[in-house]
């Protein structure tokens, strides 16, 4: 019987993918000046030249940082969308440190450390509001994104803008503080390796450590965690801080591996796209590198067909959305098949009863 159900599910999935491909071809036929070139650009544009491949890998590395950050806080039961603001604050703090130090062997490591600290500090604000005031983390993180974006622009325009600059930017960082790249065809950004290691570290933290077990317990049932004596408020703050530190590394990667200076609007949207990458990875940090590479591949191909096929930007976004829906369906299907059915226990009732008898408070 399960074989029949699997066959039917596979058939439905194949029909859905075929329908998405048909819609993509129809949209390209209506909007593109050269449909074959547009299809080829969308599917192979990211690897069509060493420069484009390097662009794809760099962009994917930024998504890995923000995707892993979002996975961590999602697994603790908080729907935080603050990675966007954390990236901007981290880029600003790391850029200020690098500009202040100038040519120095310590500029890059201290700037990266400053990025992690800046992102963690910015994430701690909604964490404290959630833990001690029960403020809605969606609202607080969203509003703080706007504060961070405008603060980033204000500091550049008022304090870091070079004389005679035609648009709001800072001075270039010293080349000694740029993130290195390996090879030339294509150039492999060191941020890619750092991003993969960050995803592995977050996965190990969540799944192979005592702290990770406690964080996941808070995400599964806060009353149960309190009944077992876990400091729930403190753990919520820890989750936000670690998540912000990981997102902050994306700010350093963009500043020192991409733009090599601070530019108003740099990296815009990378935090929100990290949410999408995390959802595609079904909140598993170990899968984030794969989904980030897949999303970055589509994003790079979409930018290319705007040039080669004269496809409007709005149509490109629709095409990417259709392909992502197909990818999400495939990943969700595999995730559902990998899980074994479990009988749900009535934990909420037990949690509240146990909490009244054994609650030891937040320590």
C-alpha cells in the first residue's frame, strides 16, 4: 500500500514540476527576445564563465551565513526575521574597525570579530524583549531592520563619506584586510569555506551538544523546559545572540570579500533571502549549503537573462519563485519520507501541571 502511495505522490510531484516548467517556458515566450538563450542563461548562466561562477559562489556564501542563523533561531521556536538588520550593523562595526586600524595584520581578524559582536548585540535586543517582555519577535526584529538600515546609511553619509565622493560610500579598506580568494578560473572565495564551516558548527551545536538539546527543548515546549529547571529566558537570549553572531559574519563577508568598502544598500535583502534558504532546508543547518547554492544559482541565472534575453526583472522574480516552489516541494517530500510516524503525547497538559509542582524559575 505504501508503494502505491509513494508512486502516486511521485506522480503528483512530477506533474507539479512539469507544470512549473511549462509556465516558465510560457512566460519566457511572452517576454523574452530570445527564448532559447533565456532558458540556457537561466539554467547554465551561473557556470557560463569563471567570473559568473565566482559571483554565484560568493553570493551563495552570504546566504549560508544568514540561512544558518535563521535555522538556529527557528529551531528554538522563534520566528525571527532580524538577520537583515544584523548584517548591516555587523558590516558597519567591522568596517569602522578596519578603517580605524588601517594597514595592519590584525585588521581583518579584528574586523570579523567586530562583525560577530555587532550582529550578536543587535540580535540581543529583540531577544531580551522576547524573554522578559514577551514582545512579538516578528514585530521587533522587523522594526529593528529599518533602524539598522537607516543607521548604516546615516553613519556613512555623516562620518565615513570621503571628500568628493559621488555617492554614499566609505573609503576602500586596506588590501591586507580583504578576504582572500583561491585560484582564478574561477576564483573560490574564502567566505564560502567559512560559511560552510559555520553551517556545520550550528548543526553540531543544535544536534550534538548539551546547550543545543536545551535550546531545542525550549523550542519544542517552553512549559516542559521550565518544569525541568531549564533557564528558558536565558536560553532564548543565547539563541538570539548566537544567531546574530552568525548573521554578522555575512556582513563581514560582503564588506571584505565583495565590496571592499561600505556602500549604502550593500547586501540588501540577504537577510530575508536567508529566511527562504532556511525554510527550503527545512530548518536543518546541514542542508543550508545545498539550498543556498541552489538559490544562488537561480539568482545568478536570473540576473544574466535580464541582459542576454532582455527579460524584465519582475518576470525573472516570478520564474525564480516557480523554480523555488518546485525545489521546496521536492525537499519537503524527502523530509516527510525520512521521518517515522510518532504518536504525539499530550505534553501541554502535563507541562502545565508539572510546571506548577516543579517549577524552579529561570536561573
